[in-house]
C-alpha cells in the first residue's frame, strides 16, 4: 500500500498509521479484531471521495466507521486496508422545522440530533440503546431500531435521502423521490458494503401531546405475550412494548431497588398521542392486562415517575455489565406469537451450554435480546457463549424469525445467513454486491457467507415457505423454459398503468392469475397476498374481516401497484416478497417479522422496478386493526428513466435484460 | 521496575489493574462523555481507546510507546467516562497506571517540587512568594521566552495563565490561631487556596465559621496529588501517611477541604495501600477518608441557612470534575448556588464537561486545553452568565484565564467566595 500517494490527496494530518492508532481501530462493540493498514479521519466529504477513489484504483479495501459501537463486527477491517472514520463530520447542516426534515453529516450523534429537534418540538424516531454515542450514519448503515420503533418504524422508515460515495469513488444521491427502484432502501442497512454515506436527509416527527408509561407484572412469559397480542389486536399501537424476564429484573433490583414486580415476566408499555387517546388506550390496556392475568399494573404520566419506571429497563444492561467483563447482547426476531416458544428454547440452550442468559425483548415486534455475561479472557467460556448464541439464533430461524432485528449481520452472523436464505437468494445478494462493488473493496467479507463456505444447501433451516400456487408454478415454468432459450418477457398485470402492447417475439407473463390471499395472520398481524389480486378487491375482503392495509385505494393489481411504486409510502409496511427472477429462480426476501435487518432490503428495492428486476409473485406486509392513512395513488404513471446505478443493480437481477425489455431507458 | 499501584479500588471491588481494564467491554458508551474524544474524534483519545491501549500494553501486544504516551497523556483524568460507564471502569486511575508504566524517570523538576512539598513546606512557600514577586514586577513575563528555550515551557505557560499573585498565603493569615477547645470541623488547606488564592481559603474559613460554628486550622501537609498524578507513588504514599498521622493527632471531627481535586484524592487514600502488608495503613486511610468532606457538600447541607439576595448577574455553576465524577457531588453545590442566587441562577449547557484545566494539563497540552476552554466559555456566554461558580483550584485558574481572554464580562468565583460574600452582605444589612 503506497500510503504517501493517499496522504498527499487528503487533508493534512488526517491519515494515521502508528501501531497504536491501528490498534484502536481494530475493534468495535463485539469481539472480533483486525488491524487496518491505515486510518483516515475524514475532515470533509472530499477526503472520503478521494480516499475511496484511491482505494478503487489501488484495489485496497476500506471500511467506514462512525462511533464504532457495532455489535456484530461490522466495523472490523477484516482484510486490513483503510478505515474511514466519520466522527469528525458531525455537523447538522440544516433543520427545517416546518418541513420536518434535517440534513446531517454522517458523524452526527443521534442524541445531538434529538436535542436539536426537541428544541423545535420534534424528535428523531429511531432510538437505539446506543443513541448517546452512535451516529446517524452508523444507524443508517445498520438500519438501527430501538424501543419506540414499534410504533414509529426503524431507521429506513425515517431516512428520506442520502448522498454516498460509491465503491468506484463517485458521489451519488439517492432519494425516495427518485424514479425507478428504491435504491435508497438498498443502501440503508447494507452495513457499509455498498458505499459510504456522506450526507443524510432524515424525517423528524412532532412530539406527541402526552406520553404515558405502564408497568405490568405477569405470572408467565406466555401470559405477557398474550397480553401483547391482545393489545395489538385491539387496534392499540403503543410507542414501546418492552419485556424483561425475572433474572433480569432481579439483577436490576439487586443494584438499585425500583419496586419492579418480581414476576416471571414484566411488561413496560408506553403510549403516546393526544391526551384523550392516551387515557382511553391506557384504560383499555389495564383491562386487557387483567384479563391476561396481570398480577400488578402501575401507570405514570408525570415525567419523573415515568423515568423511574424506565430506569429498570434502561438500567438492565448496566446491571448486567457489572456482573462480568463482557455481555453478549444477542439479537434475534421471531413472529410475535412465537415469543413463548423462543423463550423456552433459550432457557434450554442456556442450560445445555452452562451459560446464564438474561432476557430483554422488544415484545411488540418479536425482537429478543438474550444477554449472556462472560469474560472474554476465558477462551473455553467464550466458545460456550458463542455456541449458545448461535443456537439461539438458529431457534429464531426455525420458528420462522430472523437473525437480527437491529444489530446487523457483520461478521458474527454471516455464516448463519445460510440458515435463513435459500441458496438462490444468497446468490442474488452476492450478485447485487458484485454489481455495485465488483472489486469487493467496500467492507468486504461481511454480511454473507464467504464464497466456498460450507455447502449452503444443507444449512437452510427456515420453515419452508408455503407451496407456490398452481398459477405461480406455471409462470415459473414459463420463465425457466424461456431462460434456456433467452426469451424476452413482458410482465403484465391488469394493464392499469402501462398498457403498451407486448413487443413482437416477447412472451407475455400475465400476473392476474395470481389471485390468492395466501395468509392472513391475525396473531402477528401480517398479510401475505399474491401479486395478481386486485387492490380494490383486497381492501373489500380485508375490511369485511375487520383488518386493514396501508395501500392506496386504486385500480389495478397489488403487484402492479408495487412494481410501479404508484403512490407514496408504499414501502412503509412491506415485510417480504417472493420474486421470480429471469433465470427462473424464485427468491424469498424478508418474512413475517416486522423488524429484520438480515441482508439487503431487496423487497423494498424492487418497488418501482417495473418488473425489470423480477416478477413479484407474492408480498407480505403489515396488517392493521384500524384503518390507516395511505397516500393516494399517482394517476397515469409512466415507466421511469433508470439512473445508472439502477441499471447496474438490474444486472444482478436480470443480466440479460430479458424482463420488460425496452421499458426503461 | 516501574512504580505502580498494581491494584485499584473499583466500583466493583478491589481489582488488579489488568482486571479493572478488562472490565471495559468496548461498548463505546463513554465516548461522547470524553471531552478529548469529542474535540478530536480520535479513538486513541477516547476512554475506550485508552483502555484498550493500556490493556494491549499489559498483554505485551503493543510496542508503540510514543503513541501510547500521547493517548494516555491527553487524558484529562476528569472521570466523566467512569460516570457514563455501566461498569464504572476507573479510566483516570488506569490512564495514570499506564503513564507510570511508560515513564522512565520522573522529571527532575517534579521530583524536586514534590520533595520540597514533603519535607520543606516553608521553602516551598518561600519559592512561590519569590515567583509571585517576579510575576508582580513583570519580570516573569520577560522570562517566558527564556523558560521556553530552556525546556521549561510548562513554567512559561503557567506564568501566562496566572494573573494575580498573592504575597501572603493562608498560613500567614490563619496559621497562628489557637484552635477552639472543641472545634466542630477542621479546615484542610489545599495548596491552591493556601498559596495561590488565599482569598478562597479565607472565604471558606469565614463561611464555615458562620454555618458550622468555630473550627480549627488543620495546618495539614500537602495531599500528594501532584506526586500521584505526575511524580512517584512513593512520594504520594509518604504524603498520605503524613496526612493520616497528622489527622489522627487532631481529633475526630470532619476534615473539610475547598479544592475538590485534593478532597477527592484524600477520599481515595485507601487505594494507595493495597499491597500485601499495607493492611493496617489501608484501615487507617479508610478511617481518615471517612472524615473528609468537600466544602460544597457542607454548603449543600446548609442550603436552607443561606441568605438569598440580589445577585445582580446571571449565576451559573461549573462542575469541577473531581467533585462531580470524583465524588458524585452534582446536586449539593447547586442547591447552595440556587439558594443564594435565586432566580438569577441558570444552568449552562455542558456544565459537567471539563474546562481543560485539569491540573497541569493546560500547560502541557495547550492547544487541546484551549479548545475545551473556548467551548466552556462559549457555554457560559450562551446563558449570559456574569458569575461562574466552581470548586477546584485548577478550574478557577483555567476559567479566569479563559474569561479574561474571551469573555471579560464574567468572573469566576469559588463557591466559598459566593457563600461568604452573601453571608457578609447579609450580616451588614
């Protein structure tokens, strides 16, 4: 590595290479370590651009780093190279209270943005536990969550646009307002493997009139979970729904008695909104709680009292951090109704590996954090702790969940991706990475099993998806046949938005036959529906059953609406998708869990791709117990012009450009 | 063989230095609490970075004494990280251990100074007075370039920071007095109020008399913090023992000091005696430490006795790190300041962040110290403070310097001066 060459191109004094400097950029909040060859403490976006361009030319790997609080090894420079530190780029460039948008540099600390926003009556919704130190850039790279994401959504729901230095060293801007596929969704949560975020425009939310906190004790985890499900089913969406098990409560109370109930499960519920609604919902929750067997219920509206109730939850990690030098904060997700099962599995796994785990979970979205305390200097103990953590994740996947709700995949869970995704889906992830970063220099070797890792065929342990419908199989067969013959396809729904005739020589793939509502899951409030279902019909059917989706009321099919991204906010509730690729493979993206940061967010990326990335066979989305506002469908949408990056990514999905050829320019 | 503590008294109990530093799980939650990290954005100048550097040094995995030295020497020892840390890893004590590991020989000037402070307090007072005379006559200013070229830039910086130089010290003022038969308290005179700013010591004396009844001048030896931070542990231990013995001879009343840095160090004496065979001294140090009180604690307790009056200027409080992080004294001084200033009291943003004074830090790392000082003064100006209250010698010196330079509309006072002034005024009214 010819560092002098780089040094002359970046701000004076910004390039570090002493052994001590390399040593302190060899770690993050997890266990893995690797030293970089040099560290750039960027002073400007231009520094980053020049450094990445130099890396691209010299084929030197680079890793962007915010506050380095990552819990999955995401900041570790596995192959050496350059660490690009963003901590000094910490200016809030603008904060528009009227438009509720802030533009920030990537190194802005989450709490600093919160403080500035609060001054004008707003807040930034994502609230990871690390918010006092972690940065907005890091939060976006990891698609961070936090307790109040139950109501407000995770980071991807609050980033409106980003500017990024791409792996080729060029500067690009991605926004929800762009035509074509949702490239912004691809970047959020990509853990620095597709570029370096250099500027972010984020949405701010008005601070609600009132916040109310309730603390309830339950005789069992099952009872607490049934209470959570009943609350959601009653159409109440609390801002937070946090749960703790008895060992956790006991360790908190040992350090500092707060009067938490010493029941097997404790729920901390927080409501916000206007005063009347809060009072109404609190009364309803009180009743639901009792009917679910709550042994105690405390409520607080006063900030000091609320703070007291929160101290137990917030102090939990602190209490555990005192028990041993290290705490493994595992992070997995299960469908909400599987929480009792996963808790039992975690207890069995802990016993088997002789580790003590303490449970904290965001019960509302099925996101569990088993915390295992240990001493990293005891190698044998580390092995047991790691094995237990992995088995817990395996259990999550077996129960239909995911590997990570908010901490990311990084190094720790990359091999486990093969449990969750089919080999076809993993290959697609790899192709996306190859397309955007052909030289594999942007945070290499993260997120996915390394090529040549143990055979992925056998590793897949996720419960198999429901059989494709007969009609879907027909489409798959057609595309497979066509793949061999290099046939071009015209994907067509109800022709509501684009009714141009099918070009000569192209085979038509009519999706209107995909007409099933595959699953309406009332316990988890998720809906899986085939793409050919008419939007109007879907609304009618759901309303007759007393449930609702966030889709505009418009003509055409669900698939057509999503493929054309014919309305704002479509992305908000999308959880998963089955997509038929031009090579005849069917990939399964996302799933039934509402919080999921495993792998690239391809189900959102595909929105607006007009069938050129793949044929949407079915989509899984959030259900609501009450009508939800949805943007109006845009009338008369025209096929978009794709940006250069959208075309690049298309090659990962459909290298021959055989789906809807000529539709986009 | 380096002169090391080897073991520390941590919040989780007595630990070896290695165990104490290994308690850092690298979660990074301390980073934003650290003024030097916030100022530089450099991991090596963050608590987590310093912990890892020390740990690697102990494990023999880091051969870069120069960079390690830079990382550890830039630690302000403010302890804000420990307050933020879930496991309360004692980063300041660890950084000092690291510095001791790296230090070949203590600078002869520091050795000489501590030696003089241990054995020849009279000589120390005389030398200071001579220095102050030079200061008064303006000769010291002329001497600064000479000091710089001859390797005493620290002395030159010290001179630049100091404005007024008293020609009497506290011993001259209070030393001769006969102690009352049953004093309610004993005043521990830290070197700052004793030699550099006797006005503070006198104010403390007056305020304590008014609030707590008659007390006695302890005429104590130096606490040894200078040796602990910059010199040799043996010297620090020697001074600690002297103080313990001296206090044992002087009743059992509370010992009240008015420089939070010294007071916090007095309270930490037991940590100096953790070696095998030191058991008896540890015991005596614990008894001693239990007697020690920071004067701001007393003001907090007596807040209701304090007169509230017209202050005439917005009054704010700057936390001395060794009061806040060293002794967890956040509310006590504020209770007193609020009682005295009434509606004129206002909190400034970042009141709990180090001003960059930090003992000799301001003289050694002038640039970094100045950056922190500018921020601190800016925060004080943002609430239009006219009076800034605090409780450490180092903060008083640093803030006075900063206010002179950037915000001459405001002045800095020790909380004692504020209390004594109000009591005086009240009596006069």
